[in-house]
């Protein structure tokens, strides 16, 4: 069991994809009616890294990008946000960066994801073995990195190396069915990953998926904690979240906001939660900080560019007396 106090070092190695997001412009435009789009950095792991950096942490990304203009766009965006990319490798051939076309709408929201031949799935064990894990405070990854080989094998190798270096393992379930060969394979791999991680974050559907029964998701979270996880956060959308630990569990609500879109909340929640733990906040306060960050992002355009800074997050918390009742 890793020492979660190590997270206070506030320097993270994040494994997983960086891509491009297209947003129909102006906000509210339907994709099929759009005549122009705004491009932003995308990909759940890259978004989490941005969330951490904007809240004062340091984050280095480990992934692969395409050796083309879109891959170079992702690299330039990582530089712009101050994300370390010394372990981001460009790959040629037919590999392509992930592309998401995402509407800034709530009603009848559409997100169209292009993931065929994804460049980030080309990450190898050699890529993760080149990382000096002892230099970091924790390893963070999302479930998408496990969806294909050789990325899956590389991610589990990174888990082993990080664990040997004493790093806490932080896992965002992030289940995307379109990336997997079958639901059965995904459930088995996710359960294998969850069994060795210290902090596991997901929504009720994702935990239910791991359990093989959507009505048993909370029980799955409890089982993971009983099996060795130190924190599991079971998110329930507008109903708040249940946080599970070996010492007990508690429920928290959400912060009211006027949402422009549903996307980006999970990545921002993870950034706010981990940043809270890094700054020494009690677990409940760290969870609420994650909830506040999520509320801010769904009320803004984009994902990476919507991540709040430390000053913005503190101002939001100061202006909101507290979350809704769970």
C-alpha cells in the first residue's frame, strides 16, 4: 500500500492520450449546421494534466502522438499549458491522433469521437520504462489507455514500476465502449487495474460496468476498497458522490451551475481532487474541490481551456456557500 502523503509533492506522471477537440462555433451551434470550428487540446489524460498544472501542480505526460500536423498541434498545446512532454513520442505510419467533435450544448448534445488507429495505443513498454518514477508524487492514468495493445501492456508495466518506486496509483475508470473489442474484455481489464490502484474514480455507470451489473456499482467500489484501494469515489452526477475508504464512507453534493455542455467534468474533477490532496486538504474538502472544478468546466467552452486556475477556483468556492444536499 502506497503512502498517499507522497501526493503532496505535487508532481505527477500522467499516462494516456492527447488529441484534438473541435467545437462548433459559436457555442450552441449544432455540428451539422456549423460553418466553423474552434480547435483545442483534447484527450482525457492531457485534460487532467492541464487541470493539475493550472491549479499549481507539475505534470508530465507519457503517450504517443501522430507524426503529422495534428500530432504537432497536440505537442504545441502541451507546451502552451506547461505540460512536460519529454516522454511523448511521435509515431509514423497510419497512426492518427484522437479527434473529438464536441458541441457546446446540453440538450441533444452530440460528441463524435474518431479513434481508428489511435496513435496513443502505440505506446510501448520501452516508453514507460524510460520514466524515472522516483521523481514523481503519483502516477495517474485513465481507463482508455488499457483498451488496446501495446498500450495496455505498457500501462500495466508502468503500474509495476511506479509501485516499486512507492508511488500511489490513481485510476480514472473513463470507460469508452467504442475503444474496446468487447464489454467482457473491458470489464476484466478494468477490474484487474482497479485491484492494484490506490485511488479509483468513476461514475455510477462505470462502476456498474466493472461489476457486470449497473445496480451493483456501489458494491463494486466497496469491494475495491476492501481489496486494498485507499479511496474510491463513486460519482452520481446531479446526485453528488459517495467517497469510500477503509475507515468509512461519506456522501457529498454538487455545486449549482448553468451548464453549457456535459463534457470535461470528469477530467476537471480528477484535477481538483488530486490537487486538493496535494495541498493537504482533508479528503472531504478535496472531493468538494473536485466537484467545484467540475461545475466550473461544464459552464465554459472547451475542456482543456476551461480548466480553472487556482485563483478562479478559490474565487468560485468563496462565492458559493456550499454544495447542494447530497
